[in-house]
C-alpha cells in the first residue's frame, strides 16, 4: 500500500495509496512523523478506501450527504505512540 506509482509536481508527497485508487498526503503532526502516520493510516485503509470510493461517483445531493457522513466519521487507527 505504500507509494508504488510515480507522482509529479504537487503529488510528490504521496505517503500511501488506498485500495480505492485515492492517495494520502500528510499534514501537521502526521507530516512530522510519517512512519507513524502511515502505520496508523494503513490500519484504517479499508475504511478510508470505502468512503473515498463513494466520493469518486457522488454528485449533487449525494455528494453533500457523503460530505456530512465523512465529517462525522471516526476511524480508530492503531499505531505506535509517538508522543512519548
């Protein structure tokens, strides 16, 4: 699931690919600890992939409903505690 495709320009910072074909870039605290971030994201990759796959085809009211669903989602990821 790690970067396996070459990306150019703004997409050079892809940290991982989701099974849905979408990619993930890192910001804020995740960008400061990319190894930890990718471990956590990999633990919820299937869930993230499911919702991003919906986003690929959502239009109009469906897109708004999906946006509401996304912002109310909680993904419980697992990974090392990097704040210690």
